[in-house]
C-alpha cells in the first residue's frame, strides 16, 4: 500500500477503505509521511468530501493516534460541549463552572484563536498564572479533585489532529465538513466524554455561513457521536453579530465573571444558560429543558457556579483574586478609540467576520499561529444589532496598546456596520436580535 495511491483515489472521488485511512493516519502520525502529501490528501478531501462511513473511520484513526481516556472511575456523569467558534464566543468558561457545580464532570479540551475567531485558551491565559498546557496525568488529577478542567490539546490525546489542523489552516482546507467533524469528534471522544452538546455557529462570523451548511455539519457530527455510543445533542446558533458586550481576552474574562456573579445579562449569558441546560438534560439530571434552564440559572443565583470557576482557576495556577477584583488583576490596555456612527438609524447588519479581524488588529488576536497576542486589547460594544444609534454616538471602543493598525481596524469596523436611517425599525432589517440566537435544535 502506498500513500500516493490513497491520495490518487480520493482525488478521483472514490471511497476509501478502513485499512487505507488507518495506513495514511498511522504514517503521518509517525512522521513517515511528508506534509506535502498530507496537504494533497486534505485538499482532495476538501474538494470531494467523505461519506459518513469514511468520516467515522477517519475519526477512529485519529483517536487511535493517541490515548483514549477512561474516566469511568470518577463515578459521575461525564459531559462536554463544543462550539465551532465565532466572535465573542465566551460560552465555554461560563458553561463549564455552571455544569460542573452540579456534580457533572466536564473534561474540556479547547483551542486558541486564529484570524477572526477568538480562542478560549487565550482568554483564560489572560488570567495571570492560569495554565492550559497540562499533561494527561495532571488533567485527570484536576478532574478527580474538582470535576472540571479546561486545557489545550495534549500530545497524548488525538495528537495527529494537532498536526493536521496546522496544515488545514495553512492550506485553505479548514471549512471541510468531514475534516471539521473528524477533528472535533476525535478530541471529544478521546478525552472520555460520554455526553456531548455541540454548538454549531452559522452566519457572517462563523466558518459555516449558511444555516443549511451548519445543519449538515451538525448532522455529520451527530452521526459520528452516535456510532461511538455518545449521548449527543446539537444546536445551530446565530453568528451574524458579535456575541456579548465585548471581544478580547481579558475583556471577555471580566464579562464572564460578571455573568457568573449575576450582575450581567445579555445574549452571551442567555446562550450560556441554554447550552448548560442542554448538557444537564443530556445526562438526564432533569426531565425537561425548562427545568434544566432553571437549574442552571439557580447555580448562578446561589453562587455555586462562581465558586466552581474560582476553584478551576486555583487548580490551574491562576490568580483567584481575579474573581473579586478583575480590574486589579487582569491586564489593562493604555488607549481606547471610539468608533462613532456616521448617521442616525438602526444597525441593520454587521459583517461579524470583519469585526473579528478588527479585533485582531487591535492586538487581541493572531494572524499566524506564531504571533503573540495582547491580552488586554479588544473591542467594547455600546450598541448591538438592531439597536438605534444617533449620528456621532459611540458604537464601540477599540482598546489597544499599539496604534500600528488601529486606523485600519477603524476603517474595517466602518465597512462592517450598516445603519438603516429610516425611522421604521421593521423595514429592511437584515440581522437577528439576540433572543433569536437559537436557530434549530437537532
């Protein structure tokens, strides 16, 4: 068997067999297959796709490239959730302490930001001392101690995915439904989760621009999960506007703390409660979604979720004083620049991907994996989609330390926002208000 023949077969749109997929992944994981051949395979897959059988076999091979954790000794429900990313998506570090405070183990493996999307790990690392680079043994120790941890991908868990993702990012093959599905599901299954909730984003700030494509991705991942024996739910949610009141690493951590304290309610808090409820329902801790939502909200109201978040910060080396005094602990940028409305009217549309790029240009994100980020930079929003704004009123503040790209960021923001100046709010409104973030539960 030759790697060349497998690439040739997929290039011609033919279905791959188990032994061919296993051989390919084994060779690449062991360093016996050059990047240029894997790049060719990824592009062939991107162009021709994989059916459900092939995607399952690819996921299985990626899982088998490393260890598959068995957390059954913890004697508690084991659940996780995954969001496909967007602009301002800080649900993970809100959902995790809510769910874990109810005695549900959450072994969460998260990622970093790249391009227009923010990264959960980057946001958490804005807390001084917080460690996300943790090996399998310490990961299990923390789970045994607190029932929750949120870390980056380790060398033991689906290691081939880490290599493949780096190539996908540099070869324009990220948006493949089969490759996305195998990448996400291999990590979630390998980490030992028995129950999984998927938050599949759709819209201008998501990888999947169309609702229909997001549903296809969700269904593909549901099929994989069921074949591996997972209890799995998927929801398609709207990413046609930034989620929450800000984007940026320390900015989003402070926002999350205020949500967990019960001081702030917005579209991010609403979605976080909803996703928490799906996780609670999926492990059968309640019999209805409404009951699960009430229970999730209760964990905020009684302070248990905040206590759990504090415990997670402590166990992963972070400064727990951030919970009581985030302003004193989190890094703060020196400068801000107001982005003003050029005319009066309703914000009828936002190119959310462009807002994410503007955030990156403040220093809060990275264009390449090697780029360093400014934990204190970002954007604070004063007006949301469908809200009325007066001419010369502030829509957002650009927060930064380096002014190198701020003028460019402001120009991109200006192009991203469409203001409809007819006084009738119901005419030509292209966007969706925050209480309609939920598109469909599958």
